């Protein structure tokens, strides 16, 4: 059964901002690799093997997503589908007008708004600057708590750190363009969040400071867990959604404690707060789907599966939409450096939704109208509804 989502608007529910000058300063010949998971990790990770950059570039030539992206961009840019031709045409479009090029890409896939985690890169790129870089496409802010923790811990005492952290959260919440908070505690000390009393967190703070702020589960974890819980309470007070990185990431991730099962007790405890599992727990999609199927206020955002899961996207969406209410699933790209990622990710998920939901109609699980409504929700309507944008 053919499901047509070609006219559905897209809200990208998870991305990162970039600066036009940074975009223009990067090596044009390596942009395809920067769009791959391996290339993204080279940009974002302190633990990536940067001396292997040339090898990573070679691997793009056998990465299915990289080869498809090249062909798709060649058609978009009107050039031959070779690396050399695409690099030249793409670089010419950027140099002529990087803002207009980005807006062409977003308009081509009907990307109407993006929700940007401003915790990466640092220093923070202001929302207004990123909005200009996208040619006026609406940008909504997500405030990440980890940079605030780094700033607050310099207060010199645990009590001062807590006070300064709460002040930073309150200041962020005063801006109506900030629609959610986020944590990447999975990268730092793990998702198995404890509930330390203030006396224990205070003692851990002193050990952490004496240890030169080394990120250990012995010293840093009690402090980070304590402040995460404070942020949750403030999010409730200010009626903000909370985004939580769950699942894999670049080589900095604490992979032993990044699974959906690790954060499950906290999610059960805070069922009154809408919490979005960023990346839908990828690669542990089945765990995340289970969690979202039994906890009403847990939502799934599917970046990393899209685009880097590539050949798993249909299977992943079938698993998720076969278990989780469709209204709790959001599209996202995890775009972090190249505007093509907005475009390619939206194209991928739109086509996959048409195939997967079309098969649901063929199996008599959904009507055509129901399938199209769910698909439009995943592409944009659900993120708008939850975040009130």
C-alpha cells in the first residue's frame, strides 16, 4: 500500500548548531566523511584516533550511507555522481552563499524548524546566529546541564556549586525559546542514577576537586547525580521537557552504563515529567521501545538510527512503531556540522515511514488515513505538540 508523506512538514527534534565560518573553514574534500558516524566521532570525541583520519576517509568509499549521499547530492546539485564532481559543486554552492544553500536543502525536504542542543559545540552558538545560518528556519533551544555544571563547580564549595547551578538553570528557563533541558550524563558517569544525600554529594565534591576534577564514578558521580536530580525538579517547576542521551555515541561514551535499562528506575520515579530518550537508545532499540511502551511520559527520538543505522531504519521503525504509541516518536538527525545532514536524514526517514507504515496497512493493522497521520506525527507534529512550538 502506497503511503504518501511527500507534503508532510518536518521538525528536526535533535540537532546541534554550527557557525557558517566554521562550515567554510573545513576541508571541502572530506565533507562526506564528516557526515558519517566515524567522521562525526573524529570531530566530537577526545578519545577518537585522530591519526586514523586518512583511513576513515577511505572507509567512506565502502559506507552505504556515504555512497547514497553522494548520488543524492549529485542529483540535487545537478552534477555527475562522482566524489570529485560532488565536492566541487557542493563547495561552489557553499562559497556562493552558504546560507542560501542550507535553506535550499531544508526547503527541499520541508524542514520547517529544528530543536538544537546547544551544549555542543562549545562555546555555545547563540540561537539567533544559528537561525541566520539556516536562512531563517526556526530554531528552538535545548539547554544542556553539563556546561552549567562545569561553570558552577568553580564556585569553590559544594553549597556554592549547587546555588550557582540552580541559578543557571533558572536563568535558562526564563527564556521562552528554551523548550527543554538535556543531560549527557551517559557520557560522564552513567545513566544508573543514584540518589545521594547532600552530605554524601558534598564529600564527593571535595574528593572530586582534590582529584583535579577527574571524571570517576567514585568522585564525580555522586555530584553529577545530585545536580541532575535538582535539574529534574526545576524542569518540573518550569514545565519544561527533559531530553536524556540514551544509548551509544562517539568514543567518549560510558558504554557500560548507557542502556535504556540503566535509566529505567529514574524514569519510573519521575513519571510526571515528559522525558525524551534521545537516539531511542540506539543500538538498544528494543529496550527503549519497551520502556516507552510501559511509561506514558517517555518519548523516543530516533537520530543515530537515522541516518547512521542506514540499513536498519525500516526494521527499527517497524520495531518502535509496532510497540510504542506513534505520538511518542520523533524524527531527528543529530546534525552537528554539515547542512546536508538535515536534508538526508529527513529524506531517509520520510521514505522509510512510507514503506513501514504502508506494510502496516497491507497487514490490516492500520487504515491508510491512520498510517499517514502517524507518519506526519513522527516527521514533525509530535515534536511540536510535546514542546508546545
